[in-house]
C-alpha cells in the first residue's frame, strides 16, 4: 500500500468500458468512432480547443498563479 503514495502503477486495464461496449453494440470496427471525447495524435481535443493557453485574467478569476522554478545556470 505504501507504493500507492507515489501514484498508481502503470496498467493497461482489462475493463471493457462504455466506449468498447458501444463499439460492439454499434458493430463499429474502430473504437475511435464511439469515443465521446476523441483526441488527435497530439492529445488535443479539437472541438473544445483543449489544452490551450490560460490567460492572466482567467488565472486571476480562479485565484491562481504560475510559479516557474528558477533556471539552473548549467542548463540552456
């Protein structure tokens, strides 16, 4: 159980899932035809434009700020 402190281990999963069940019921040869929120090969959701840049105004609305780590002098 201590290992879960660092996150879940990588796994492929064996549960069929809703997308696969719908694929089988619809007699579709490709699961991409039944995925609710498909992503392209760059992991972008094109209809919603996600992920996208966050504006400063949106960060202020959510009371968030971005803190970048200091640059290491040895790295370019």
